[in-house]
């Protein structure tokens, strides 16, 4: 590979390059890992490894779409220590860059930056061709409003020299007279606003009361806009919803990738980063706070509002996100006994979290346990298992699955380490949900021919009009292809891909195992389901199912009447396929996707003080089960590895493997 642009001319001028060994390059957030010739540009490396890095100008340093960020520090997961010397110093192309898309602080142009050491490169969302689709919608239609903040307009009497009064005493008297509220406290940070509002207005002023007992903001004249933002801080995605606090209307929704992904795609990798890097916790805290602040700005701009109109914010997340947002060391959550800093609700000013909302206060509901967070608390209050006599199983499937089971008598909660397989990681052709990702799969049991649907098209792949580029398979498609392969007999019950190559060209030999070809494009590589892909799904589904069974055992249950799959992933998987691969148990009642329960809960907590009190009360009663230390978990895990709908063909599959080994020895 050759350097591009001005740097190529400079390299030619100084003579031949010194031969260097290949450099290891890891691209985040997808975790692509490979070796690249030293001196290659980041853009060329991305193309060679298949990383999703945009470029319109073809590497001429004009468009600015290939901006990347160097991640430095010790990455225990990959055994790398990366310094700022891993990339070439900025040359004329970058120093003189004046493109339409400004070069963001701390970012480099991938086309003009050479790789000169082992490196971890983060591709920000805005530099990706197939940008993340944030599938987090919210519905607050069935919520009863119980506003946390109220706006109160008052007019003050004229004051003459010698009156023994203050602005605060006048406001308190006016609020008592006009609104029948007394004994009001005041947040000291609101005093300057109160003074300005009282002296600047010739008519009256508007007071913001929080919880009906504290003055937290003031404006001159009449103001009737009270806005709030609910934020769900996931390990992969951060989603926010701007709401009118007086009507409950959702005025805007936005989302973005969690920038912490560049420190590790799973939570334990991020904890490991903190353990291995001095100040790593501050780095992760800083980037997530910045992302939330940027999200707030995007929502405010979207609604044509101002940051000063944001009066209330709620934030939910798993325990590690919770701790990092608050600036709390998350490392105790990475080792037994997984000790939380607190299991109480948190309230503080937005500026304490580096969020520019001068009048905003933040409410964070309590975490349930060391690996069951405030997002689960929000999901519980949304789905309401504690309000019904029927036994409900609530599952939020992510890299770490949160599980709640019970009813109005008792709730039990646990987490289970499913890993990132269901989000496309650890799958050879896996990807997150984006345009071109396979999300639905059907396999003809007679011919073993597949057909599928991809995000961005309403057509099935066997439709003559189907012409969408197919680039990978996302979580919902992974569930379905495993279910269909098992039902069609391509998998045996132990999860081995069966040698059916005589019957179909879709099953092909792959070293000592077999693969199933899901898609053969005219141009480009095949999309295959490899044996290792099946194993990754088995490990993930077994961890989840074992966690469910363990909770049910502790609760003394043999069946559930109501199963709800929460979260962005849970809302898009086919529940029948989930049952067929034994991801979840069958239900004697209903099985349904409940959508973004945590996001809905965050909105509910934004709009209702009553819901906050209910959440805090119910979390305090939940019985927590620790899967990592329970001796039954391993037995249940092994049992859950099987694919129960697959035919009993283990013998045939093992014979296929033996034939392959014999053939290899004879050649």
C-alpha cells in the first residue's frame, strides 16, 4: 500500500522506506482486527479489513468524511499498549485542511494519516457509511402526569425606601398569597436569577418550583415553557427524549453511539481499561458526559428550544454506566462481590455532570444490584410486574442480560453474561442494526435454500425486484438463522453444522467443520454461518436461559404467564424463533416484545414524581440472585446449550467430521 496525497510526495522525496514488520490494527466500534503493512494510511487499512469508514473524495483530503480518533492506553483484551506515536504526525494535508466538514478536535483524517505502530482506531458515528440506526422509540401515552416542577407567575407589590423586605421575602409572600404555597426553600444558585427577574420586569416574574417546596429558577415576565429530557445510557447506544413537562408530549427523540465503545465494546472491557490505565475512569466519565451534553444540544435544536428551558432530566443505565456517569470508580463492579457504591436514587444539578442546562436538575433512579441497573428499575416500573397477580418474566437482552421474574407478591432479579453475539459481535458476518443488515431469515426445509429481508428494504431476497446491498447480519437475523438451520436439520441438537453438502451447495466444508452459505453475491465475499458463529450463539443463549431458570427456581416457579422482551434488541426479535432456539421458555400466556421499556421508564420518571417514589419503594424489596456464585447456574447453563427443535442427527454430523479428517490425512 502507498501513502496518499501530499504525504506521498513527501515520502518519495526522502527516498525508499525502511522495511518494517506489519502493524496490528483494531477498528472500533466493530472490533475488526488484522495486520496491515506499516506506512499504510488508515483509510487503506479500513478498506483492507472491511471497516466502515466513509470517504467521498477518494482519499484526496478534501471531503473530511474519513475522520478517525486514536485510542491510547493499555488494552488488556488485545494485549496492546497504544501511544500517540502509533500514527504519523500531521502533514500538510491535515494542517492545511479547509474542507466543508471541519476537522474535529482530537480527530485525524484517515486518508492522510499513516499507521506506524500497533493501533486501536475509533471510527466515530459521523464517519461511518452505514451509520447506526437507533431503534429506541418511546410511548408515554398511558402515563398519568404528576409534574416534578411547576411554573408559577407572580406580581410583586411596589417597594419604598424603609420597607423591611427582600426580593426573596416578597416572592415568598406572593406565592403564598396567589398559589397557597408556604415555607418555601430556595436553591442558592437560583438567587441571582430571582434578583434579576424581580428587578428587570416591570410587571411580574415566573418562578419554577421543584417538588412544590423549593424555588429553583426564575424569569422576568410570563413564561409557560417547561421542558425535560429523559436519557437512556446504554453500553452501545445513548438515546434521549425531549418532553413537555406540562403536557407529557414527546417533542423530540435523538440517539447516538456511546463513545465509550472505543475503550471496549463490552462492559467488562471498559472496567479492564480503567484497571489498566491511570485516569481511565475519568476518560470514560468525560466522554459519556460529553455525549449526553451533545445529545441535549441536538434535542434542544430539534425542538427550537433553549437549554435554559430544560428544567428536569432523568438518566438511566446499567450499573457501570451509572457509576461512570456520576464519576464513581466502576472497578468494584468488575470483581466479586460486585459492590455498588449506592442503591439509592440520586438527585443533583445538571452542571455537576458537565451538562449545560443552567436550570436543569438530574434524577437517577436506584440500581437494583451490582449488575442490574437503574435501566432495569425503569423497565420494571414501565412493565409493572409488581402490579399484577400473573407471574411476569421481563428480560432485557444485551451484552449483559437483565432478568426480572415475579408478581405483586415478590420480585426476583439477576443478570446473566450473554456477551455481544446478539449485537453482531463474535459472528463472522455479524453487524449492528444498519441498512443492509439481514434481519429476517427463512430456510426451505426441502431444498435448504434461504431467503431473507434486510434493513432498508421491504422485499424478500427472492423477489425479482430485490436489489439492496447485503453487508451482514444483525441480532434479530442471527436468532432467526439459527432457528431455521435447526428446524431444517442443518444443525443438530448439539449445535453442530451437519454435513449435507451432497444435498445442497449451501453447506460447504470449512477446515474440519462445515459452514452454511446464507448469501452469495455476484460481487464480494459470501456471507456464511460458521461453526464458531453457532458456538457464540449457544454460549449467549445458554447464559440467558440458565439465568431465567435459576431465577424461576429461587422463586419456586415452573411456568410463567407473561413474558416480555425489552430493549432495542428485544423489540425486534421474533418471539417464536426465540422460543425455538430455547432462548426463552414457552409461556402459558403471552410472549411479546415490550419495546424500549427503559426509555419509557425514563420518560415516566421525568414526568411523574409519584412514579419516582413507586420505583424507589419497589427496588428496595427485590430479591437479588447472583448467577456468578450460584452452583446451580453451571448445570443449567450446560443443559441450555442444546437446540431442542433440531433433529437427532448427531451421529451423522460426527461421521461427516470424521470423513473430512480422513480425507485430509490421505491427501
